[in-house]
């Protein structure tokens, strides 16, 4: 069978798409990739050796009137183009991973009578997936969401490098605690500005690695230095899975894929959701992880004293040791489960 894989722009959409694509290829299916052609897509799809198409389309939510009007025009233009692609490639089904790029692709598939599958990474359904979910034959969910018809809780497909195959666990008598701090590839101003102060009281217990994002290196290094904290600070770590593996726990934002990868490596985390994320989805993601006992949520508005207290709770009560015994591994099998359900539906 031949699948149209639709994902673009962000790692949260593109990496699950690439992971599912590999499983489909391993099962002797063909894939056609649709994106916008940015660097994240190029890097994620490099080894797939599959045909790629790209279109230009902007986001819709939170934009001004003129941008929304432009997006509607882009949908119309792209719709014609995508119908030609679907016909030319003889696509059997589409799998959309969210983002507004999936809207014209989904409409084109509906017109052509081609089955649509969606995957939602977050604990709040995004606008594009919410629209397509009404017509999709199966809606796969990274986290459980109530009242989504034709839905299956699959977990988030994670890259093989983020699956914990190491049986060596932390020994309780080890003295220093390894903490990996990350604000994502772009960095987080809140995390960069406040984490050195929040860590100061515990620095003699800790080994710290802090990923700060571009153009933030000297400022963050100086903040740690001013607090007499020995920390390794880098704009970007090329191997985040190795940093997570090294750590005892992680401090991060609450992007759906990132936190799914972290807990799949049997690490817990202190989550600081992006305060202005659409539909407050990062907060809802963090709540899901807190509810299964794999992390602690901290909102920016709570202040530094509460942040310090939560870090102290993790360290003093050795919560990271309990997190290391994680049995919530839905995301590890997600890609295989998604492919199995899709094949089962299409082979009926």
C-alpha cells in the first residue's frame, strides 16, 4: 500500500511521522511525504529514501485577519495541487500528524474517497486534527482525550534512540545527582534566567547540564558562575537522548513528544509549561505526566521559591529513584500499534 504522510515544521509533528514511516516501510509499504521542506523535515526524513512533496502554508490559530485570509487562499491553491499528487501517486491512505498542512491534504483525500488517519501528540486536540477527526476512520491519541470519536489511545511514536534498553539502574548510594535542563532547541528565557538561582541551594549535590538555546550561552554560563555552580552549558546538544540517559531527572518545558521520550527512557521530570501555548496544551500535557506519577508540574506564575521547593522535594525525597522504575511505557510500542491498527482497518 502507499501512504501519504503529512507533517511539517516542528519536531513534535515530524519525528512521530518519521517513526511511523519507518515501520510502514519495514512492513513493505510505500510512503509519500508531504511537508514544507524545512530543516527539521529534511533531517528527520533523510534516511527514509522516499519521495517528498512540499507546499507553502502558514498557521491559522492566533493569526491576524490578513494572515488567516492568506491561509484560506493557500488551502485553495494547494488543494488542486494535492489532488493531482494523490492521483499521480495512487495514494491508498493518508496519515496526518497535525498542523495546518494536514487540512488541504485531508480535504483532497476526502474528495478522492481516500481513508484518513490522524495522530494527535498533545493532550488537547489541535485545530487541524479536530477538524479532520470528524472524517477520519481512526484518530490515534498520544494522550487520552475524552469524546473523540473513532479514537484509539496509542501513545506517541518515539524514535528508537529514546527507548531505554539499558538494564543498569541508578544505585541509591551514589552521591551526586545528574540533572539535565532543557528549554527545547530554541531555549527558554524563563528556564535560562531562573534555573541557576533555583539550583543554588542544592548545587553541592548536583551535576548539571543545561541546554540554553542560541545566543544565550555566555549569559547562562555567567549566571551559574555567579552562584558558584559548576554547570556544563551548551546552546544545543546534538544527542539529547544521551543527556537524558546520563541524567537522574530532567527539567524541561512540556512539549508532548519531549516528555513522552523522557519517560520512555524511564526518567521523571520537573515540567515548566510554556505559559502561552495554544489551548494551554503544555499545562495539560504536564498534568497527564503528573497524574501517572512520573513528574512534577511547576507553573511560571508560582515563582522561584516554589520552584526551589519542588526541586528540593525531588532531591531530598529521592523521587528520581521511583521514577527510574517507570512502567508507563505506552509510547515505546506506539508506532507498532498504529501501523497494526491501520493495516487491520485497510485489510478488512
